[in-house]
C-alpha cells in the first residue's frame, strides 16, 4: 500500500464516516450500524489499491462498500467489530427527533416496493444523493436508475394517494 | 413550480439518525487500518464467519494446525486459529480457510470466558466430526444461487492477493475456482452456525470471522 493511497483513504474515510454511519443507521438502526461502519472501513483498507483517485468517486466507492455490508447483513451474517465499540453506545441523541410514528406510513410504502426500486428512493430522498450518484452507489447505468426511480415514484403516488405536481 | 408533495413526504420519512463524536470516528478509521491488513496477532478465540472458498477436497484440522505445506502465508492475526481447513480448487490451486471467534466487547471484558468456552466446544466438536462428510454442499449451492439473485451486481471472487473478497462485479464473471470457493465457504459457515445454534450460542452476540486465502498462482 503506497503512502499516497494510505493518506487518501484516511482522508476519504474521515470525511465520509459520519454520512456513512447515518446511511447505515437509516437502514439497520443505531445498534447494528456501528458494526457495519467498522466492516465498511476494514473492507476499504483491504481494497485500498482500488481506491479511486478523484475524491467524489472515492466517496461513492465507500458507499458502494457500505452497501455490500448491508447485503451481508440482510443475508443474516452478523459480525461484531471491536473497533465499532468506540462508537456503539456513544452516539448522541436524535438531532431533531420526530414523533415516533412520523413518516411511518411512507416508510411502509417504500418498504413494500420492489427492493431495487426502494433503494433508489432511499438514496435520493433519505441520503440526499443525486440520481446519478445513486446509480453509482448501486452499480447501475444512470438510465436504469432513472427508470427505477420513475417507476418507484409512480407506485408510491398510487400507494399514498398523492397526485402529480402541477404548476410552472 | 409547485414542489412535488410526494418529494416532501419522502424526505420527511427518513429515519432519524444519531451523530457520533468525530474524534471517535477518526479513531475507528485508524483502528480499521490495523484490521485491514492481517498483521496483528490476536490472543484468544474469535469466532467469525468465514469468507467463501471452493475446493474439491476438504481436510478438517482441529487445534489450529496449519495445512497446505506452508504455501499460504497468514498474517499474525490468524496464527492461532481454532480450526483450519485446506482444500484444492478445480484448477489445482490450493487454499486454506481459518476461523477465529470474536465476542462482542473485543478482547476485554467478561465475555472472554464465554468466548473460550465456545472455542473449546467448537474444537472438541471439530476433532470428532467428519466435516467433509457432513457438509451440505447442495444447500450451499442453493444459498449461493439465492445470494446471486438478491445481489445481481455484486459477487465474491478470489482477489489478486489470494484472499476471497467481495467485488462489485456480476456473478457471471466468477471463475469455477471462485464459485467452488464460495460454495465451500457457505457450506462450512452453515455447518458451524448449525452447531453453534444447537449449542445455544447467541449469534447476535458472537460472530465467526474467517479468512480464506489461496496460494499464489504461478506466472
């Protein structure tokens, strides 16, 4: 591992770790998220030779690895990382905690979508990614991501009884 | 333009998150760097679910016996695994998988006594069990097919340094060696998990971490 790559990955992980933790928390909760963050970091160090040079690509690369840990988690694999103890149990309170049932109906509607459609919606509306960035995290062509997003929103409008926007 | 009501609803549905101290996150980055390269010797038993490797033969060796005639170098972290398995891929390439058990809380705390109990139980079981005969390879192949269906843009291959690793590639890019490695890994994992479950081990607390590494390919 070159010193340059070492420094770049350290910088990229440091800059992205808070957003990575939030991304993971939104999907697996605050208890499991630190372990998945730890796994993301360890995998990133193991694959440091593949780290993209361009900072924004490097950031997306990390989210791609994080997504991989979520897939393992969904398959039932559970790993506890000692390095995650640093964060586990030491996160703050919810920044502006909404009522417990706020958004529940919408979250349920998203969860009822095909998983591939649901994740595009989450990446865009929960994590703030542009559609092109969401495509990169998912390893999809941008056109495929756009198509899935459009289908997802169509199905959500029906499920939630929300009409299309109007105006100009 | 009127903002789409649906967009507002979707944005408002995001689950709340909790911030972590930036200093703690920085220390995680440093700790992960140490974990990322298998160099550090760890004392005690770690249970970790292994990565997948596929080989045509499987030899079980209890007590951390190194196999593969020294063809595969393991870092200090895996010097004392509680079990190790060697096998040969369809190409003839030799591989080895080693497992360690990791309890929540790492190397400190009261969990270490329980970790050693689990280790002793697993060692005793492995020394008296014909793993090669008991592995359910058919179930493992079905598991791999399910994984491929659920994760069509990601798969597991033997990386350039010989470690089995996750890559953002189509499953169709796997070689026969990659696939066999993954199938055997899944079979071993299932067997270990089944035994641990039968012994009452809480899999939400304990995890098995394994390394699967293959000998270098001759140029």
